[in-house]
């Protein structure tokens, strides 16, 4: 009889294992039913890691390695999720074996749901190793998500509860680590507005209604200088301002107040206070003026001087570039470049940078010159090469235009007659002898 009972039980178990996920009924809170066995759980090909944050190093004490989320591009992501037809599934990769005296150790593995993505969370789904249950919680008193240092923002109201016996599993990941898998009826989440596009945060905890152990490193704040530029205040005095934008590009956590450091040629010259920034928020600032002492300055702008803010990435805080003293570029034009003598010409300076030229030196090509910016000059007949040399605080430049001015001599009327004392009715031949490039 024992042998027969064992066989019947085996048959029942095989039938249960063969059930597809879609055949599982939606369960009321606290009830007990058989979830599909591991063969019906989604695999990593079906599951999706969080698109912007799925890596985490081994960083928990050895005694709590089962709470240590681990993931990288070699072993694979630290977290996954899959929203199926009837169930939503969640997976975390941990360093140590999460098994305990019951099915799990006396701790928790959690995922937080942030519906409006405003820096806090509304709901929490966890495996409670103490009570051996899968629990869905409502966080009614919502504080900002702060990951570093870790802040406990307990969820207050338990909405659903299911037994771990049927709704969880522990699976070796093939690298010596373990997957912790758990599931919940899909409608329990969709009725709350939670779907695969909802912002999710994966963590581990000592308690089923908060997140106070490990979390993915990229959840911390991350202050990044996203833009910087320089603008001359006075090129004549070689002074300029520095403008920058610093953003908190962390996935969720706000960053406290900090300082941005301006370093010029390796020497820190200014600490600019930056207020606390929520995730996704930026701060703009313009500082200066600074005075250039040579031909150029190397300017580095670094967020969070001194490492006051514990960031998820401490290697992307700075942006550096070189600002060079802007040499002048000489250029000019004239209102007339040809005509008859005497030709009056007005020259217009077009040199750049506009407003920053300190001196002008004109050579009109006929031995005359001027130091005015826009001089006038009268030319006699001939061809003339004109040069302009300009100077600013950074240096000088010259432009020469060969045979730029062409001046023709003024016409001089003249003629001769074949006979100046003719008799009556004697024909006279007049011959033009005018000069000056005549056209008519």
C-alpha cells in the first residue's frame, strides 16, 4: 500500500509539474494553491533584467552572502522580472545559499515598485523567510528612496500573502551562486497599476516590508558634470567665466548638498556650493571671472568635491577642457576699390573678435598710414597694396591685400586743329589729344 500511495503521489506531482503557468487560477490573499513547478517558470531568455541597472559586486559580509546580490556582464544580471499571462515573476541572483531551517533563511528578498518615478516607492513585494510567505505591501508613508546611506522606509499595510511552498523556488545559477525566484498572481499587481514598465528596485532585507541589506549599486545618487563652457568677460584683460551643469543621474536616490570644484592648471581656485538634488534633477551655475596668465588655461570642473555624497559611480564626476587665448584675425573692406583720382576711400575694420581689438595699424601703400579703426584716405592715380595689423591681449595678426586700390588719372581735355588760320570754306581737321583713360 505504501508503494501504491507513493506511485499515486508521483503521478499527481508529474501532472502538477506539467501544468502551464497560464492554467493557474488567480489566488485570493492567504489561500494555498499549487503554483506551476520549475519547468513552467520563465527562463532567463524570457525574463528581462532592469534596462538601466542590473549589476552589483560581491559586497556583503560572508555570513550574509545569501543576501548579497551579485551580477555583472560575465555571470549575468543580478535581477530579472517577467510579466506572464497570469503571473508576474521576479528573480534575484545571490552569492550564498538562501536556504534555511524552513525553505528560506530568516530574512527577505524584495522588489520595490515606484509608479510615478518620483524618488519614492508605493508598493513592495517580498519573500519573507521568517513566515515563509510571499507578501505584497503598500507603502503609505512615503519617504525619498535613499540608498547610500541606506534608509529604512517601511511599508505599512500588507495587502496580499501567499505561501513560499508554492510561490517561490531556489535554483543554482550555474556559477556557484543561487537564484531566488518568486511569483504573484498578475492581477494583484495590475489592479494597482503595476506592469512591466513600472520602475522597479531590487534589494534584500532583514524584514519583509523594507530594504535594509543589499541593493544594486546603481541605485545610489550619481553626480555628473554634463556640460561646461567658458565665455570671455574681457579678452582685453584675459578674463572669463565658467558655466557648468551638474545632474544627479542616479537611478533613484537623492544627493545631498555638495560642492563643485573649479581647478585651473591643476590648482583648485573655487568651491561652488550645490544644493541637494533629487534623482534626475540638474543644477546650473556660472562662476568667475578668472584671469588667464598664459596663452591658455586647462579647466577642470568636478562635482562633489571631497566625496561628501556616497555615489554609485565615483569615476564620472569631472569634465576637463582647455580654453585658449583667442588670437585676433585681421580683416577689412573698403567702400571703393577703384575710381578716378583724387579717390577718397573709407576703410572698415572687420577684424575679430569684435570689440576685443586693442590697436590697429594701417599701411595705405603710398607711404601713408593710420592707427584709427576705420580710417579714410585720399589716393592719387596708381595701384596700391593695403595692409592692416591688429593686436589684442593674446597677440597680433596681419592682412595684406595686393593692388587692392586702383586709381585712374583724372581726364584732361585737349585737341589740335589742322589749320588755325584757314581761309573761308577751307576744311579744318580737329584731332583729340585728351588724356586720362577716356571712355566718351
